[in-house]
């Protein structure tokens, strides 16, 4: 039985399903998303190392534009939320035709919005390195890298959009396979386009490998090509694979006011949330930079190491969005509340384990990336601080996904805005002077705890159960 069929069975059943059945639906949806997140992160480490082999200038050129790329990615994620949550709620209500209409409109939106943001990013690529204060020697490579990434943005939006729609339709395996393909293909193309032609030894034999030798530009080109190929595969899946969102040319649909209004209501708060977090991260980065080089290195490596711990919670959040969205669409508020609470506590449990591993293995995790004793000591210290906040961090990640499934995007935005600026930044500015990086991470831990508690309070109060996405 597929995840989509299991969800449909739960929604159609009378009364509250047994705990085992509900847990089974969550796990069916969550495990492919968890595997996908873990594998993508591992491949990104390889990708980072390949660019890093070109030298510090190449790494700086890529890293310089990372926050801007992340900001544009937030816009894509917001648009994907706007369409995919509608798909979940239509399918929960048994409105498959409307779900397919939303899918058609999503693909049209990809073309228009993707080209618009790609064009803006392309124009921005020329002044961006100087605007960010890059050294003159780094600017040409950074500009080239971001310019190529900008050209691929319509495909990036398309892949994100299709992934989100299929997940909300109950199919998390197809996005897992295709998104892993993006990253595997990216690594292969990196070998071809980053490095010049060379000879390697394979099983005792000399093998000549052609290479373009484009360096940083080759890394961006490889990313763009792999994303374009996989987006086209996503479109093939939507056309030919039997599913509730399978699109047909004779049913093609133009933009509908109701759909676009719902996209605005769902997507705008999500986009503002990402923008708010991005600006806040820039402020915190500036605070850490003022502490010293060791602090900057330790912070970067600790953030990298910590990211592994919360990836499973992100997978559970995908399940929460789908299950709550379909339950709300079916008018089963009892199930929506049950699923939201179950996935949130599952997120807490997963992140409790993750926090325990962070605390226990902190020095070993930092040592993977650095052999500097000072960096290892400081990095391990701050990791052990944030380990205590991981359970409530998990609550915020998963509860946010569940609330968005119900159409509540404003709640996560307001909560993140209040805690990030009211707690993390305020405490960082107060504590950094006397406590250094430790003070910044104490502020982070306090903010994550506050955010998680507020999310759980909002979840249990249940006002989100009365949100009507389509105004009916």
C-alpha cells in the first residue's frame, strides 16, 4: 500500500484510527524525506570539498554568494508552499480535478516567476560581490558563479515546486529518487567541468579523463545542468505516472483567482520569514566576525556539524504538512489535530536523540573538518551548549510544517520574527562582548527553546483548526 492510499483510508474511516495506523502513515511519508535530506547533505559536503580543492579564493567566491542564493531559495520555497498545500487540501476533500488544476497553474507560475527572479539575480550578479564587501581578487569569480546560478533558477524553482506537490499528494519516494539524482549528477558533472583534462590511475590502469577546466564557473554550470535535467524528469513524472496530480494536456488550466489568492496568503508570510531570518543571520555573522578568526571558523564548522542532527525532523515535517493538509481538506479536524500533535512529539523525540549525539560526539564531529586544537575545543563547546536546545528545536521544525499544512503561514512567520530578533539577536549583542562565541550560542539555544515552546503552545491552542484556506 502506498502512502497516498494509506492516507485516503485513514480519512475515509469512521472514528479515530488506531495509533499504529496513524504512525504507519507518518513513517511511510517521512522515511523517504529523511533519507533524501541526509543524502543531499552528504553529497553537498563532497561538492564543497571539490570546490575547496581549487583553493581559498574559489571557496570564498562560492561562499560569498551563499546567503543571497539562500534568500532566493526562500522565495522558491514560499511559492512551493503556496501551491502544494492547496494540492493537499483539495485531495483530502476528494477534489482531484482541482488538485490537477493547481498543478497546471504551478507549472505556469514556474515559467513566469522563475524567469523573473532569474533575471533579477542575473542583473544583481554584477554588483553583488562589491556590495558584499568582497576583495577585488574574488569578485570576478563570485560574480560569474552567481550569474550562472541565476540562469538555472527557473529549473531550481521547477524542481522545488514539483517535489512539494508530489509530497503533498502522498508521494515522497519519487522526489527522494529525483532529488538524489540531482546531487549525484552534480558530482559527476563537477569532475567534468571544474577540473582540466587529466590522467588518473584506476585499478592499476591509466585512464585519460576530459575536463573543461572551468573552475568555479564549472561548479555552477554543473549545478545548473543537473537541476535542469531533473526538473524535466519531474515534468515527465507528472505527465506519465498515474497519480492524483497526473496532468493531461486536454485538462490544461490557466490561472484562477482563488488559487493565486491562496498562494499569496500562504507564500507571502513564508517568504517574509525567510527574508527576516536571512537578515538576522547576516547581523549575527557580523557579530561573530568581530570576535576573531578562531570564532568564525569554529562557528562555521559547528553549524555544519549541527545541521546533520535536525535533518530527520525536517523529513517528519514533510509528513506533517501532507497529513494535516489532507485531513483539513477532508474536514477531519480531529485527525488534523491528532497528526499535528503526533508528528510534533516525534520531532521532539528524534531531536532529543540528535542532541544526545551532538553532546557526546562534539569533539569528533568538529575534528572531521579541522585539526586546529583551538577550533576543535571552541566548536565542541558551543555544540554541547546547543545540544540541550535540540528537542524544542525539533518541535519548532515539525510543528511549523504541520501548521502550514492547515494553511497557517502567518503563525510561523510571526513566531520566527519575534524570537529571532527579540531573543537571539538581542542576547547575542549583550553576551558576545564578555562571553564571545559561547555567548552567541547561548543566545541561539535560548531562542530555539523559546521558539519551540511558542510553536507547541500555538499547536495545542488549536486556533489553526479554524483557518479556511479557500474562504469557504
